[in-house]
């Protein structure tokens, strides 16, 4: 059974199967992180948008892109969910 929960506090300490953040297409077509993704980006070194782009993400609505957290977060994976433009 799938369970979704919301938690407050430092994102690096959230124990979950994945951290989900929104990504969207900017006016110039660039992949941008949705507001609220800053702590996740910081925990992963500030290059999360560039990583999504390198993996071919576009930010298109309903697109799903997975990035390993590599020990930077308690969750093993960050999922970028496309929100469109």
C-alpha cells in the first residue's frame, strides 16, 4: 500500500523512500526547481536543476525523473515531478 505523508523539519533528516519536488519549464525552456525545493537542492550541492537537465528532464507535466541522493539525505532518492510550464 502506498502511503504519502507531509513532514516539517530539516529535509536531510526526513526518513522516506523518496523526497518529491516539483520541476517546471521556464520561459526559455530551462528546467527550474519549484519553490520549496531549495533545501533539497542545497543538501545535494546546489546542482539539482543541472542534474535533472543532464538526465534529459524537461519539466513537462507529469514527467518523473529520479536522482540518487548518494547519502546526502536520509531518503535514498529525490524524485522530480514535472509541473509543466
